[in-house]
């Protein structure tokens, strides 16, 4: 629950800021659905790699 309380303001900012309107950066992309599948495998290293790929696109949008 604490994690959700921390993330909700971030998600609200992202949705209100228009960042998601910017085009997706070329390269690998992992969706939320794919992240859930990685979590089901209970492999911490695989999840770290997957979340890094997932977030790279968002970081690129912010910094563009």
C-alpha cells in the first residue's frame, strides 16, 4: 500500500503533464501486461531488466 501511495502522485503528474502525448521512442518496449508476466516468474533479475526497459521509454519522453 505504501508503494501505491508513493506512485499515485507520480502517475497523476504524468497523465496531466502531456508526457504521454509525445511519441514512443524507438527501441525495446515492455508493457504493463508483460511486466506482470515477468513478476509471475518470481525472478528478481528478470524483473529488474524488464522494468528498466519499460521505464527507459518514459525517461526518454521526459528528457526529450
